[in-house]
C-alpha cells in the first residue's frame, strides 16, 4: 500500500506505506510534483488577480466633449497619459449632464463640464471639485437662428421653436435670455434635446434656432446667423463657465494626477496663446482636433478663436478658483442653481458652493512653472 498524503495546517507529510517502496516512492514523488505545480499555479493566479486589481485601481476614466480645446490634442497624442503616468480611458460624451450621470454611477473620475449641469449635480448632492477653469462665457456658444425662421431680433422670439442640450450651460442661458426679454417657456417652445438632434431638427426646418457649441455651432451657421452669444447673455446677468472636475474622493487621493493633468492643459493653452500660427487651419494641431472631434481643420481653427481662456494666475485668484466663498466659480454655481430652482429644474439650492472648487492643482502648476 502506498503512502497517503495528509495535510497538517500549512505542512504536507506522508503516512507509512506498504512494501512496494520503489513504486510508491515514485508515485509519492509524482504526487508531490503535482501538488507543487498546483500550489504554484494557485500562486500565479493570485498574483494575476492582484495585478489586475492594481491595474483596475490605477485606471482613470476621463469624460470629454466635442468642444474645440487646445488640450484636446493631448488626448489624441497620448501626452496626458505620459504626463500622469497612467493609461487614461478617454470617453466622449454629448453633454455635461451625461458626464455627471457617469460620475454619479462611478464610471468616470474626471470630466469636462459646463456650469449649469455642474450647479444641478452639486445641488443634488454629488461630490465633485472644479480643479481647472477651461473657459468662461465667450462666443464659442451661441443662439443661431435659421434663415427663413422670421427671427431678426430678440423681439421676434415669441412663438418660435428653439432648442438646447438638456441641463447644459446653453439650456440655462437660453432660458435666461428668454426671461430677460420678458418671455417664458409658454411664449417660446424650448426643446431640451441632444445636439445631434438639434442639428437634424434645424436642418429639417422643425426648429427655428438652437443655442449650441461646436461642432453644432458651425453646422447651424451654414443656414442661419448668430443672434446672441454666450458672452452677450453673461453681460445680461447670466455668466457661465466650463471646467475640468474630479470626484471629491479622487481629488483627495490623487493630487499628483490632477497637477500633471492640469499641467498638460496649461501647456497647450499657452501654446495656443503664444503661437497662433501653430493652430491655424493648415496646422497639424487643427488636423488632429478634426480627426478627434469631427469637422474640418478649418472648422476647428475657427472654433478655437472663439474661446475665452484665462491664464493660470487669473484662474488661481479669488475671482475664480481661489477665495473660498469669494470664488467666482462658487458664486456662479449658486446663481445658476437659484435660477434653475426658479425654473423648477432642481428642487434645492445649497447655502454655499465653495466646497466644489479647489485651486490646488492650478497653484501647483503655476508654482512649478515659476510664473
């Protein structure tokens, strides 16, 4: 009778066997080999699981939109990955509202959003922090009215059909614009639909106009004219901004990632401001943006000129990311939330929105650059 393997705690040992010691020794040896192989296989499997868990933990999902931004070139060429040391999963969304929904579900850690969906999301309790101010109210978002719509001025909006992306800065500004001329949603039919649907409805003649950003802005202007820009609406008392945000937990545990990410944005923004020739219609940068975002290089070069960008020093000031309660972003978020509540788009307005803003990443980049 051959020895039997028995297990005692973490040890393996054999019991006495019969007379066929040679054969049994061979069988015992083979059994030990199988056991060792099994143990090694289990160890390798455990290491693989640990490695996969580590990879999953280090993976960062970033949501972006179709806005023409200089830093979007770094999405295409991999510079964000190189600077942060992380293989980033960039995912494209149609609106900030979609990005906030993905953040709320845990699918996205960092995203590019507008102030209106930002105000709505934080008013509902979502913990996020703006760490880089991408742009402020400019001419990159506008209300375009269709040729033949009968709209020549703001006085002609009554009875018309207009559209904007749901819970977007454009939706907010369209409603604010209508209110500023003494009208409401009963006087003007406002449709909250995604930008691709706005373009389709506009081209069919179902819509008289749309408050949009690129590439929809460029498309609508082909058969219409800009009636009002985002900058115009801001001057009427409804300013907006777009920003890069991170979940509160991610911002706290990954400050180095946000610093590196912000540094890449600042690098490309500086290049755009100081070397305009490198961002023209015939440039490699414009071609890269067109390949990533759609449209032509000329479209992207034109859209870039519409941006209202702020240098790091201005961003870090009390006027915007700095200043806590005095922060310009916190103030705009609250003003936007108040308006959205009046419009019955949200139910609550928080006492303060200062907790959703941090200048840390921008200050770190500014300090590192010596500016």
